[in-house]
């Protein structure tokens, strides 16, 4: 939005209502923009001081010389202080006119032999450098002087650069075409890195249709791959006993995809199925223990009644309470032993799963 409206993003965040509380994300953006603006202001202050010092130098330097000295472009110097920029340019022009009026010829930046040598090295070398770039390195504003003195060499360099550019474009198109036929298909960024580019801008510029085909091919491959992974994970829902999510992840391989957002529903279904199974098994175990305790207590109680009926145990209240107490203690011991064995088996399931 700030780029479309040509408004700094810091302005969009600082012109908000006073009663509106800013979010942590907005404060982070404001802090980042303020740090960038403060660093930019400090750099502009240094450049402005250098321009003021250059205004008093003798002989008057040119803007091209100042740009090389300060390692920036002339447009940057103009943005720092347009008035100083104009004064330096006018001062240099006046100094040049005075030298010509006094009979002085302007000093050559570079002799013709050196320029001829550099142009031939660029033409015959493995990496061709354009005449404009050579002129900028030598200190010229443009390559007009080189074209006036060595037009054939400059024309040959331009033709060689055109052929190299056409060959590079053919290489880009063939690389993207080969990537479409690969299985699995690589991304556009990986193809760009393979060709030596830092980003995929050149591929999208010279082979946009091929890049669109590669992106579509990659999406199709990814969708088919995820369908196969989901089919393998759906087979887990048919296993018995139902495994837990942790045990499935420990299997490794494609089962680790259970943590991906595309398999969130399968992960939820596996976890729910495992919880239901564990809950049902616990309920069945508790019911079995209750039944066994009931049968043990009933057998003990029936044995006591038989002893009472045979006259072995006297019928008094104290003896009856003691009998009930012994029956309860025995039932608790049975329940405790059963629960300990069940819990040990339950822990063993988690250890082995």
C-alpha cells in the first residue's frame, strides 16, 4: 500500500488516532523504520559535510570524481543537497572554462594505449565487459570518448555481448524445459541457483511461460505425492488395536507427515480412535475386576454362613462384625492386586508402543 500510494510506511503507522492502541507488530514495524530512517539521515549528514568540503577544494572537482570518491551515484548526491550539488557542478564548469581561456588543455583521464588495451582484453577475454562499464571504471561519465577513438572495438564488444546474452537466454529456456520433464520437478528458484543467478528474476523475464508450466507441474506433483501419503496414513485407521499418534510418528518415513497441516484431520482421527479404544479397555478391565471381587466376596460370605449353620461360629454381634471386616479386608486385597497388575500392564503398553 505504501509503495502504491508513494507514502512511507512509517507515515501510515504514525498518523493513526491517538486513542488507538498499536499492536506489537505495528510497534516492530515502527521501530524498524525509525532505525532505517535514522541510519539514512546519518549517512546523508556525512555526505552533506563531504559536499561542503568539496565546494572549497582547489582545483574544483567534478561530480563524477566526487561520486567515485564517496562510492555513490550522482543522483544520491543530488538527493542529499540539490543546492550544493548544483554549486559544485557550476564551479567545475567555470574552472574548466577558465583553464581553456588560459590556454590549458584538460587533463586526460587515461591515455589511448591503456584504453585500447582494456578494450581488447574485454573483447578477447572470457568475461566481456561493456564499454560503458569500462568508461565508468576509468572515470568517464559515459563511453562517448571510447566510441569516438575506437568505434570498431566498441562495436565488436557490443556484438559479442549481444551474442552472449542470446546464448544465455537459450540456456535459461532449455534449463527450465528440462526441469519440467524431471521427476520430481525442481522449483524455479533451484533452477536459477543452478544457473548461477541469485534470484529467479531472469528466468521469469526470459521464460515466463515455461516457468508457469514448471510451477503447475510442481503443484501437480506435490498434490499427487500428498495423496499417496494420505492413503498410507488412512490405512492406520484400519489397524487393531488402534495405535497412538506417538507410536505412528516413531515409525519414521512418510508417517512423520502426520505432523503436517495437510494431515491434521487424519491425526485427529487417529488420536480420537486411540482414546476411545483405551477408554473402552479401561472400562472392560474395571468391569471384570468388579465381577471378580463380587464373586470372591460372595464365596467368602457363603462360606461364613455355612460355618455359622454348622455351629462352628457363635452367633453374636461382635463375631458378625469381625466376619464382615475380614471379608472387606480380603476383598480390598484382591482389588489391590488386580489394580496393580492392570496398571503394570497398562504401563507396559506405553513402553512397548
